[in-house]
C-alpha cells in the first residue's frame, strides 16, 4: 500500500512538472503551440507536393500562392515521407530543422501550428516526395 502511494505521488509530481510528456503522444514537438477559445474560422486549404528545396507557406504551390489574410493557425498534415520545418525565418535543410514523420495512409501525421507571421514557417522534404496538406484558420 505504501508503494502505491509513493508511485501516485511521483506520478502527480511529474505530471505537474511536464504534463505534455504524458498526453501529447510520441512527438511532443508536434503538439499544438497554442489554443484558441471559441470557433475557428476556416480560411483556405493548400496541398504542397514540391518540397525538394525549402518552401515557405507564403510561396507554397497552392491556388492562392500565399497564406490567407488573417490566418493565425495552420493545421499541417504530412503524408508519405518525412519533412523538416523551421519557424524562425531560416530555411530548413534535409538534416536541420524540426522533423515530422508521416503517419499511415489512414492517419497522416498532423499538428496545429500558430506563429505570427505564418509566413516564417518553411518546409523541406528529408527524402522522397512528401505530400503536405495545410488548412488555414483564424
């Protein structure tokens, strides 16, 4: 009984220090950066298929060619191949940047991202021909 109380106490302490480590799944770097109260307003969708060199969300090969006006949140899903991204305005490389591995064909790896401006985010393929789906919201 004493061991059970000790285990619960340690678990509670760890949870209070770093709750994301227990609830975010295997890739804590892909957890939402911010949350927004209330409904989201969808502003557009984009599918990026050419990531052989760094691509900014502003110059993504989509119908509009830019981040929709007013967008502050991007839902990004990665299919088929691993990508890397940077959000500091510096281009990622195939070996430098935050890695995002694809999910399965039924459950792609998705994450929400909020940064102002969204145009600071740049993506690149680590190898192959990944497909990145982006939905923009405010």
